[in-house]
C-alpha cells in the first residue's frame, strides 16, 4: 500500500509538467495541444476505424498505421481491440509520446486518462472525437511496455487544406 501511494505521488509530481500542455481529466480547462483538441461530435466530418491487434508472430499493430487528415478537420477515431491483450492509443507530437513511453516503462500499470488517448480491453470498442487544428506530422502508439517495440505505432499526417 505504501508503494502504491509513493508511486502515485511520484507520478503526480513527475508528470505534472507533461500534462500542463495537454488535456486531462479532472474538470480543468482544456488547453490546445499542437495536435489539436477534443472535437465536438456535431462537427465530425468522417470516421476512421482503427483496429488494435496482435499477429501470430508476436507483432502488434494498428490498422491502418497511417492516418491523413486536413488541418481543422474533426474526425471520429473509432477503435476496436481485436487482440487478446489490453491496448491503448495515445496521439501527440513524437517527443511527447516517447516521453510518456519512458514513464510507462517505469510504471507499467499506469493508464492514461486524457482526451487524446484511449485504452481498451480485448473485445472492447471506443472512440475519440478530435479536431486536428494544426498541419504537421504527429504520431500515435500503444505505450503499454513492449507494445511499441512490437510494432504498435503509426503516423498522423495533418495537411493544410
């Protein structure tokens, strides 16, 4: 129990700067991230279905692994975990995703509760509605230890309209 409390305190202190620039739960005002902001369902222009799964050879993947979006477009990202393990989807700028990946390696049971992420158990489905405000190259990944290395990562290309 003391270990859990200590880890919670370390996570709270250690991750505060990382979450200061992004959305998080708890009723705080959502700040825009470079990749955009939570979208309004009424403004969704299209839906991209994304499958999370493992292959027989041990590889893990997102299908599709590349998503192209127009700057300013609001998209519904609909996820289905067709695998046998929990998977998550976290999207952001690559340095931020890799920073979160390093934290997850130290605290493997940590779960994200941010608007730009979702975690699903096997067989579950879910969605993120997101407005991609700025053109640029972004990434997404599953940050559960070992999943990124097994191939669960991809790219989001946001192009100027």
